[in-house]
C-alpha cells in the first residue's frame, strides 16, 4: 500500500506509473527489514502487480518499480513475466 501511495498525478496531468521508488531508509521505516519487503515484492511481481524498471543494486541507486496490469491475466496462457520484471536474486524461478 505504501508503494501505491507514491502513485501520483502531476499538475500537468502526467502520472508516475513507471517511476515508483522506495529507498532502503523508507523500507526499514515501513517494513522493519528489507527481507520482509523483498518477500512481499517477490509475491507482487510473481503475480503481475508490479514490475522492475531499474534494478538499483547494479548502480547503488534505488530500485524503480512500475505498476502492471498483468495480474488481470494471472493463471491464463496470456500471463507472461519477463526476467527483468523480477528481482535480480529471484530470477532463477
């Protein structure tokens, strides 16, 4: 829900659907630990609610997330996740 609260509409009418970030400090504040956040995020990505835009681990920056509509196709043949949609350490699945 905290990630969803970061979804905003700007005064010019644009939305930040593909530019949602959560720095580690915020993760620790809201979740208590990165591990808990990562488990929740894995579940959301595996079910098509969220996808990764930028994997911050490679450049020591924040991960950038996007909200996805793929969840509407979950459990059908049309449901497809790209490896980039998943967390780097979770790509083996």
